[in-house]
C-alpha cells in the first residue's frame, strides 16, 4: 500500500448543529481535495460537542448525520478513515495526560473559550469548555498528523497543539510530530448572511444566518437573496467593513467556482447586487443538490453507515493505540501485565 509513505492528515467537525456552507468551504471541501495526497483520518468529534449542553437523542442523530454528510460531500471511505471520536478511547486517555502538562493560563487565553463562555451563565460553564483545546490536541497528535485542514478560526487551536506537543517532546523526549494548520486560500472565514461582521456558525439560531448543507434549494435561495448588503452598487471584492456583505457573497462564489477575483469582478461588471445574489444561489444549489441526493441514498441504506464507522474506528485505533502505548511508556506508567 502506498499509504505507508504518505503524510497524515486529521480533522473533525462537531455534531452540534446543522452543518453550514462555512463548514463546507472552510473544512470539507479541502478534505475531499487532499484525500489522494495524504493518509486521511476524519472524525465526528462527539466528545467536543459535549462541552456545551446537548440533548442525547439529538446528539446521536447528529453524529450519524454528520458522518453521512462527510461521505455525501465526497469523502471516500476506501481512501480515508471516517470515525466517531468517542469510539477510539485513546483520545480521552491522551487528553488526560496532556491536561496534566498544560498550564491553565494557556487555556484561559483561548478566544473560543472567551467567546463561548461569555454566552453562558458563569455557574454552568463546564470545565470541558476550558479543556477543549487539549482534547483537540490529543485528536491530532495521536495520529502524528502533519497537516490539519480547518477554517481560519482554528489557527489558535493549532498553535496550542504545537505548543503542547513541544512541551511533551522536551519533557519526555521526541514523541509527537508538530502539525501545521492547512487553511484554504478562499473561503477560510465565511461570514453570517444576516450579519457579515460575525463568523457563520452552525450554533447560531437565527433563521437567515446560514445556508445549511441540507437546506432545500428554495430555502437556500431565499436566505441568500435576503442576505445583508449595503447601499452601494458596485460588485467588487472589498476589505471595507461597510461592504462586508457583498464581499462575503463574492467570497462564497469564488470558493465554489475557483475563479480568480478579476474574472469574477469582470463577470459582474455593470450588474447589481440582485444579480450577484442570484448567481451565488445558483452555485450553492448546484453544489448542494448532488450532495443531498447522495446523503438521502446513504441514510436509506440500512447498516451501511454503521459498517463504515466501524471500519473507520478500527483503522483509527491501530494508529492511535500505537502512539498512546509509546506515550504511556514515556511518562512512566507500568505496562499492563496482561
Ligand atoms: P459551532 O458554531 O457549533 O462551534 P462551527 O460552525 O464553528 O461550530 P466547528 O465544528 O467548530 O463548526 O468547525 C468545523 C470546521 O468548520 C472547522 O475546521 C472550522 O474552522 C470550519 N468552519 C466553521 N465555521 C466556518 C466559517 N464560517 N467559515 C469557514 N470555515 C468554518
Ligand atoms: N475545534 C474544532 C473541531 C475539532 C478539530 C479536531 C478540528 C476537534 N478536534 C481535530 C481539527 C482537528 C472546531 O472546528 N471547532
């Protein structure tokens, strides 16, 4: 197998809401593209989803839904291991060992913790929300991944992962590969359709905030047609916050078509925001329709998804358990007698 010489990639998405076109353009689209270059591990990070309150039945359903979306988006389970994070117990075990090595100051500094904890009542913030980056570091380091394809918002978590890996390596000897963030050139930070100054997020409840990957075409079109723009008329890329809405629509168009900026601006020369919105809606629906058709087929094939997840977990365990055995030895645990 050629896989043995390939570098490894690991990434994951939380099963904590409806996946958005932001998740697709920032993460999934890249994953699909990297499958032949790297040996890939893609997980559904259910342990991470528990860091904010979840309904058990909804979490179970979402975990399967996200797995099916990975496959429907083009992840090929023959090439890449697709698995559920909680099926591989090495993740929580390494997470504890790394927890003991992490200065709490590093955790309080993380912007995601500050954002998410500010949205909750002080007394109900779980320690898991603070420790979130440690579990993510464990996910990555167990696979000795050299690249981690994620959106722009995950840069700080990747820096954290490198820092903790270096700290371990210095303390106990070279053990972990230092991973690099792999951030797409376009689409790394898709903004909310109803508020182009805030990142599009799957846990934002408002109706016109995001296009979900499973939205029917008329709903997706309606959300895009209603998206917030400004009172100008020129359809041009811009870093002016006043024009963030149009810039966001152009960015979505660019990330989906792969066309250069100049070609896109030329295409919309003399046209208005309404034309841009229609064109974006068409590109989005052209991409989502086949994904949704595959998704519906997969969800109706009894047992298929479970089989893929079982095989994925087996492949993941083979790698993760090997790294964990080395870690256990390095930190001084007595090897189990049997
Ligand atoms: P939540 O809002 O529930 O925390 P999220 O939408 O940010 O979730 P995650 O599960 O945290 O989604 O992220 C999954 C992947 O999608 C990550 O690689 C993240 O960087 C990427 N991603 C999330 N939102 C965007 C976005 N608006 N633009 C580009 N990439 C994104
Ligand atoms: N923190 C990530 C999700 C995540 C992840 C990972 C991404 C958990 N573990 C490992 C890449 C690699 C997020 O997108 N919020």
